[in-house]
C-alpha cells in the first residue's frame, strides 16, 4: 500500500528534496536514538545534523536530539552523501515553454538522485541553473545513456504529459552500436518478457518465459566498415564486426533495449550491465569517460496534449563509433 502524502513538505535545499522516515515501534527513547538505529552507517553524523536544525518534524519544526520519538513520528531530513566528482559534460537545452522542458542529456549523468549520485544529476543541475524547484522528469534514461529527455515544469499539467507516456503515445527512437550478425534478418520485432532481478543482481533485468511485456522494432542503419577510424578503445577487444542500429521501442520497460539486444547476441558496445555485470568504479573515482555506452535516445515525437500541436525533438549528439553522415 502506498504511503499517504504528508500535509507539509519542506522546500528543497540547493535543489535537493528532503527525505522522510517514520519511526516504528522500538522504544527509541529519543529522536537521536531512533536515527542512530535506523541509519547506523552515519550514526556519528546525527548529533551535528540535529544541532544545525537539519532534522524537522511533520510541521517543519526542528527536532532536538532529546526530543521524544513515539511510534509514527514523521521526520524530514536531507541526505548528506560524500563529495561527488563533477561529470565533465553539459546538458544541452532543446526546448522550453511554460509546461515542458526538453534537454539533450550527456552520457554518465544520472537523471534523478540515487545511490552515489545526488548533485551530479540532470534534475539537480537544472533546478539550480534554471531556478525551477518544481521541475520533474517525465520519463527515464539510464545514467549511461545519452539523448532526449523531457521534464515537466508545472504540477497542474504534469499528468497530461505522463498520460502520453503511459498510453504509449510518444514515438521514441534510439540508436545503438552493437555487433553485426549476418544471420539476423532485419528489420525485426523483438518481443520479450522482462522482470527486474532481486538480490545481488538487482541492477539487471531478466528475460523470462511467458507472455511478452516488452516490444522493440530493430532496424539496421549501416554496417560499420573496418577502418582505422573505428580502432577505438570501445571496439578493440570485440571479436565481431560492428553495426549501427535504429531501435523503436513500443513499450518502456527498464533496460529494455539493453536486455533485448544482449539476448539476440548483440550486446551494446560499452555496456557494463549486460550480458555481464561489471563492478562500479571505487567510491571517489571517475568512470572511464572515453568508453561511454553506445546508446543514444535520438528522437521523441508526440501530439502535445495541451495545444494539439505535433512536436518532435531530436538529439544533436553522435555515438562515438557511428560513421558521420555523408561518409
């Protein structure tokens, strides 16, 4: 059952939305005791955070370390992650009006805060740069994927755009670089049943037997010539020739394109999740920015639900291993 929405929500701080936690039964004694037990990894930080007024009650009043903590007490706080390395790529603005913001996202930049990534995300960068605290992404792009991303500026019109996505009324086109298979007849429609994995492999989605819930049209743009221009770090260790593919998903399952190409024997170049899950770089170290995932959200098209005007937004980015147009 979903948690009821609170009557009051703190304003973001430096673009970061507050997190909330509800005290359960446990005889904590006071707020400090509950927070130390609930978040043991940062137990030593709570006295200073409480002293600064960084923990609030349901109505916004700062809570003290010795404040009573009965079961059901709602507490608001702001995450305090370790310093983040800046992702050295910029977000390009494609469109902005009163309701909709469309950007061209770079590789390596997460869309929303999560895990190690808080400030170095599309959402927080844009909230701070544009002064738009109510900005919310309308859909997902993996941190490793570049390309067109839509965000909502107005809560009142947000559901109208979300409905387009829920009802599959947004035409999405992606491009990918992956191995070439001479025996694969293209174009083809790939249908799969995808489910998120549990446990240690939670980062991966699984392709399972059963009625399909994911569908993608796969087309060949070009087989890539074996030229010195393609002797890139991304391709040197591959045992296959490469090809440039156009992917048109009819559904929007998590990691859909990455799973489906991998199960066809066409893992996307630079993919560190499929078919093999590679470890994250050590905390505080940067990924190899010279080896981005070769997946690009090229285009979004739809009829605007507010104006009725057809809209089409196209990424201006290019995959590193793609042959430039006209060559």
